[in-house]
């Protein structure tokens, strides 16, 4: 139980940073959907989703798995951690500089690919954002390895606050200032920029700020790359590039597929991408927990791998992980009527609300997959991870390519669900062969089944109340039913897991 408490404590702090960061980003969703609700605004918002999808993929190439390799080798007694840090950071510094220069040199053809007219500098800004984020990867890994989640949370949250400040500054204040000072040189320069450009500029300032705040973690850096260690790290991490790229295809490239495969004009396609991207953000309550868990679990699993009871520990962690995600699923899906009003401020974006439950369930499968996938990292069978993620990417590609022209964003959502469900099954059955873990499968399936039953019951209530003309009465009935189902699910957890809940800190004293 002590190990689980340690993991829970670290997940809490990483959760604070990720939950806080996502919630602060959540504040941007109503702001951006309100400010970008006009025709050109929706096109810009759609373009932003496509561009950031490719930036996420580029980040995988820039980091080439060295972050995971850093965790893998930091626990080996014969490796000096200072040398490990210098080798990893130095390698990324060299490769990042080269890759950024390449992107800047070919910015014009990239600009044409993304259909960003007359703004090649946006591609340069994207390259710098990716580069700065890459250089911050190893200092962030150092914080996680040294069990300093509070510092990690502070840096993450402060960076997001900077981003929000500059987005509000650029999109709300500056337009008024430039209108009042049309002859000013700065105003003329700013008037030539689009709202997409201002969002990128705010992100660039955020990335630069984060790297500066992390200065204490890399100030002692000296160019001293251990070639033998570097070869071991790269040999271990290179499969992560393929795994990461395939994962990015599964996670974010549906925006690009929609943009290119929908049979409409460029502007209409961008609007549909904008609607899909805005509604995708409603899956945040699950994805933020997954991210927080990954931040804490990756170094934790490596540290616990040598313990005799490690498989039993991993099984218990999986059970509580699934319970938490099921609660997050219901908290989001049951109250969709509330979230769509609070988060998506413009009616223009709400037409895609139907994809949210599909994407939520897809993220549940993704979270379970991440938990299961620890076996190929611990057993150095990274190539098995390649098989799984490439298979998932193939499902994503086939599903999007084959069905987007007819079914649009729903094809992307269902392809995502089928992809993650398949990856979850492959990871489980392959993992049980090479690294058996006694997962409580029946109990996990029971929790997930009840979760889906409650969701479909609420969907039935929504259908029955659709004919009520008084919107306040309709919403009131739905919220009451949702709250009742949420309470029932929590009571079920307490009844079934009463013994373990009693032993937990904070919660235990309330369980009788």
C-alpha cells in the first residue's frame, strides 16, 4: 500500500499541474470559440488544429525517445546521472539546432502545404516552439526522476498562465490598440498578422519562458557526451520514434485526415475540423488524468520493476486506474448538456457534440493501453510496442481514409475508438505472455460494463426529454438523473472496495 500511496501522491501533483494546465486551457476554449465564431475565425481555428497535430508529430522526431531512455538508464547503478543528463541534453541540443534550421530553410513549401498564405514566418515560429519544448524535455524528466512533482507543477502551470495572458493580450487588447494607432510601425506590423499567427506567437513566448524557468535544472550543463552511453540510449530510444509517430497518427492526425479527405471546399473543411477539435477538448477529464498518471507512473514502474511483488502491485494500480477513468467518463458524459454550454460558447461549434462520448470511451481504452504497455518497456521488447502502435495507426488510416468522405467527423471518432480498443487487447494478450500480471479482469470488466449501462440509461432519458420545450426544465431533469447515476456509481465503488478505501489516506477516515 505504501508504494501505491507514493504513486497516488505523485500522480496528484502531476495531476494538479496537468489538470490545472488543461483547465486553464479549457478557459481558452470558450474564449477562442467566442472570438473565432465568424467565418474566417472558424477557418483559423481549424487551421490551428491541423497545424498543432503536425507539431505534435514533429515533437516525437525532435525528442526521439530520449526522455524514456533517460528513465531507463537512470536506475542503473553503474551509470552516473550527471553524465546521463549531459549526454541526453547535449544530444538533443545538437539535433534540435539542426532540425530547426532545416524547417526554417524549407518554410515556404511547408507554408504552401498548410495553405497559410503569405506567412512563412509562422512555420519558423512553429520550428522554434518545437525546438524549445524539446530542450525542456530532459529537464522535465530530471524533475520527474528526482521525485519533484511540485516544481514540475509550478513550471507547467506558470507556462500555461503566460500563454493565456498573451493570447488574451494579442486577440482582445491589441486589435483595439492597433485601431487607435493606425500609423504606428508596430501597429502596421501587427495588422499583417492573422489570429492564428497571434496564437502561435503566444505559444512561442510560453515555450521560451518555460525553458528559462527550468534554468536551474540545466545551468550546470557542459558538453560532455559519453559516446558509449549515447549509443545505448539511442539504441533503446529509436523504437520510441516509430511508436511515438504511430501514436501521434492515432491521437491527432484525424484533424489532418478530415482537412484533406472531406469532399468540400478548403474553408468548409477547416470549419469541420474546428468543430471536431472544439468538441474533442471535452474529453479532457479523461485525457488529463491519463497524462498525470503517465508522468508519475513511468519512473515509478521502472523503480519498482526489481521488486518481487511488482506484478501484484501493477495489477492493483490498474484496478484503481480503471475506476478513476470510469468516474471521469461518467462525470463528462452524463453532464454533456452542461459542459457544451459552459465550454463551447458559440452555437456554431456545438453541432459536433455527438462525437464526445465516442472519444471519451476511446480515451478510456487508451489509458488502459498505456498502463498495460509497461511490459515491453520493462522487458526491453520495444519492437513489440512498434507492432502494436503501427497496427493501431493502420486501423486509424484505413478508418479515416475509407469513411471520412461519407461519415465526416464521426468516422474519425469511431476509428479512434476501434484503434485504441484493438491496441488495448493486443497489449494485454501479448503482455500476459512476456510479463504476466494478475490483473483483476472480471472486476475491471464489471466496472466498465456498469459505466456503459449508466451512460446508455442517461442517453435514453435525453431522448425522452428531447420533446420538452422549456429548456430549463429539460436541463434540470437531465442534471438530476445524471447526479443520481453518478452517486450510485460512487456508492458501488465504496461498497465493493471498502476494505482498500479504509486504508487510503484522506479518504479512509470517511469510510465506515
